[in-house]
C-alpha cells in the first residue's frame, strides 16, 4: 500500500473513532447539576445556563452535563425553611449575599466556596422627587437614614411640611423575614443608628434603636401588597410607595415605570450592604469528582467576559470593575442619581446569626 493511502486510512480510522466517541457521549444520560439561586440574580443566571447548556458541555472529557436552575430565597436556606439534606440538595448555590452562606455553614450545611462574587448590587435610597424635597428639607440633608427616620416618626406629610393630600408617609423595602433585601435594610439601619459597621453587645435589641426603627417599619403600608419585587409595586405611583430602600438592580429595572409618574431621586446610603452573589458547591462525602468539575465549569462560564458583560442588562454590576457608561439601564439612571462608580460608604459586617434572627422576628411582630 502506498504511503499516501496509509495516511488516508489512518485519518479515516481516527475520524471514525472521534465520531463514534462523540455519538457514544451523546447517547449517555447527561449529568444533571442543579443550581439554586436567589431570585435577585435568577434572570441573569437563567440566560447564562441556557447558553451554557446549548454548548453541550462535557466534564472530565467523558460526561455530558446539563444545568438546571432552582430559584430559592436566601433566607429559606439559612433559616431552615428549605430543608437541604444529604439526599436532597442542589449541587451549587448562588446566594445573594456571602452573609447567607456564612449563616448556612454555621447551621450545618456542607458548602465549599467556588467564587466569592459573581455580581454585585448595593442598596440605594430613592423616592419621588416631590417627597424627597420635603424629607431632605429642600436638599439640605442627604436622602439617608436620619432624614427618613425623622419623617417616619412624624407619620403624616403635613407634619413635616408636605401636602395634606399626601396623607401618611409610605415607605418601602422588602419583607425582612422573607427577602435578603429586607434583611440588608435592617442591617443598614442598625449601623446608621449606632454609627458603626460592627455590632457588639445588645446593639440590635437595645430599646433606643428599636424605638427609632419601629416607625420606619410601620410606615410600610403592607408588605404583602409590596410582593416579591416592591420596586415594581412602587412603579404604580405615589399611592403605593413614596420613599424606599431597595437593591440597586431593582431600581434600575423599574426606574422607567417610576419616572413615568414623576422624577425620582436616588442616593447611596452611608452604611452599605452590598449583595455580592457568591458561588458555592455542595461538598460532602457523596460529592463526586464529576459534580465538582461541573460546578467549576459553571464558574468559568459565569465569570467569562461575555457573561459578565450581560450583567448590566439585568441591573447588576460585574464582580470586578464597574459598568460602562454606555450600559443602557445604568445610563438611564444617571439623571436620577445612579453612579457608575459610587462611594460605597462603610460596609456593614454581619452580626451573629441568632442576633439577626431576633431582629428579624422583632421586625415581623411590628409590621
């Protein structure tokens, strides 16, 4: 046989082996990897997983993988409502906050960190311009905890120079016993009152703090009515919520609807809780090398330039760096007070889990 013919035969054999191996891999059941994610990042993670699955990923060069998304609120995990067990648990978890992961580990969940952050969104104060003008005394005070707490204690707009037709002051934030955004509000408020980023002793259950915080909580008309996305409810107009403290992403996604009512003014609080969306994987004696490799491949996908560039479309900031001025949602928010590179203020440190749970329960009893 001629040398050229031998090369042709070898090429055909190799191609046949490659095709056969590829067909064999496709014929095998895929390894399903379940990824739990807080609803604040669900839409971004869903599009990322859909595009990743479309590439037909393979781990260890032998096993096809398909990723499946499960929306789970952070609090359901670390407060125990979501009963993850060795027999029933996701393979990976994208919490909204590293605080939640810390508490979940303290509560006995076997988690291993894969990435400390996939995306970020800070807290932002905001309100309809007519109301902000009154609360901030014509802009002489920042739209932050001191001004808002004073307004809440006054109860009615007419008591602080607003129009009597506005009636009672209506504040908005997520329900603390259900949503991490609401927990972040409590922590930001506690830090502002105590003028500290760390809580010692009885800072969270001290009577002066709780008396100061109670009118703020009670100024929320109805947490049930606000729903899972209180910013979307606020976009209905001033009759629902007038001043609020939400994660920045929720402002950006709903700002167009709000400004259709009247201009909105935004401001970043001095005591900040930035939601950082860490990625963790389940890590116990039953976790396989294939599962570990699959979660690592998910990490690589979510942190590649293309997926990070898509975060702005969902109102989120990249894990590293800041959004471009050309990012539509951020660009649209500049006129209201959104900053591409804000002063994130002082970062609030998580208190002991039992102390925070006590504060959450107290807030629930005063709604």
